[in-house]
C-alpha cells in the first residue's frame, strides 16, 4: 500500500525555470557514429539548470482535471508543408481510445504545462502517477511501439522527422520511452512506499534525482549531478540499462555517460556502466539526415519551447 501523499503534504516542493518551468541550458554536439547494431546515433551533451523552492498546497491538487500531453498548440509547433498528413496522424494518436486508456506520463514530461504544475505539489503528482500506473503496460507498450513505427512512415510524419522537427522528435521519443518510463516512474521505494518519481521532483535536497527521467529523451546529465545513492537511483538505472538494448531508442545514446557519473559518486559498479547486448528494435525507426550533421547548439530551453 502506498503511503498517501497527505502524509507528506508539508514536504511539497516545486521546480522552477527562467519562466515558469524546468529549464535546461543545452550545449549539444551531434556526431555521426554507428554502434554494433548498425544504427546511426546522436551524441548529446546537455546541462540542466533547475532550482527547487517550496510550493503551497491547495485544494486544486485533488479536484483539478488530470494534466494532458500537448496542452498547448501542437499544430503551431509542427511547421509542416501544406497537405501534410502529419498533424492528422498525431491528432489521431492523441484521440485514440487506447492512448487515453494508457494515460502515458512519457508523453507529458516535455510537453505539458499541466504536468509541470502537478509536480509542484505532492498530492497532485501522486494523483497523476496513480492514474498512469493503473494502465495495462503490456497492451500500452504494444500500442506505442506500433504508433512509433507508423509515425515515420512516408504517408505520416517522415518528412518532418527527417527535417528534425522538434515537436515530432518529442512525440516519437515520448512513445518510444513509454514502457521504460512506466516502469521507472511507477517504482515505489520499499522503505517509504512512496513513488520514486514523486520523491525526486518534490525533494529540494536531492533535486539531481529528477534529472535521470530526462535520459530517455536524448538529454544527458549535467556534470554537477549529485544523486542519492539509494534504491530508487539504482533501480531506475537498471530499467534504463535494459531498455538501452534497443539501439534505436535515445536511452542507448545517453545511458553510459550517466552510469559513469553515478558510479563516480556512488561507487564502482553501483550501476552497470556499459550498454547491454544489442537487440533488434521493437519499433524500427529510420535515422534522418539531421543525425549525421556535426554542429554545436547553445541555448536555454524553457517550458515555452515545448508548446
């Protein structure tokens, strides 16, 4: 039985950015490389800047509607050519009854203002986790694997994917990350019966723990990361290690560097420091031309960039 969020209500915190959300200062270098599976990969170097401050608990934590992915203007972010079927395809995924039944947290992490607000309050984020963790993960994983494959089909969003459209990349990474994010965010600390994810995003003293949940989105840990060397960190990295066997997923490009950082702080072999044996992709995705460009990107990403 989970410890109810009410028991820890006074510990509720919020994560803020330069505007009103999580901010990330990116220094990204894309390189052309191939792993053992023959899939071209993109190497990313990312620095997060996140400040954590106390939040105020309100009655809205239990009465407001559950947050949804892409609660801003998705179509404005697509920048598609006239006649493109991509907006229709993405709308179809979001409106599919299976999508609604799965209520995927993986699709909200980078795209939902409502989800960002939910992380400000322990009651709110536990309510979201209760809903997303109630889904049938086997059925939902199959749904999102199929949708991820269909997204890059020529008749859907292949042109936008090849062009490196940010919204399409976030959509695809969210679907590819569904199963591992379900497993990672639904973990409950055996000592407290609290969701590891809820503790990570609402605990001001261990803010670095929240960084790990961005690894499946092609974002790496900042060099200053100082995680808790506990059960939640170890189990979360074990889940990501297993998922990295599918080399088409972004986690296969971010896991090793993160594991090395964790082991530097928590001790040799605290987590597995190498990739697992490569397996065939469950949702094969062709790698677009933008992955082979060599360039540096310096900028500040706030929540407004995702809407």
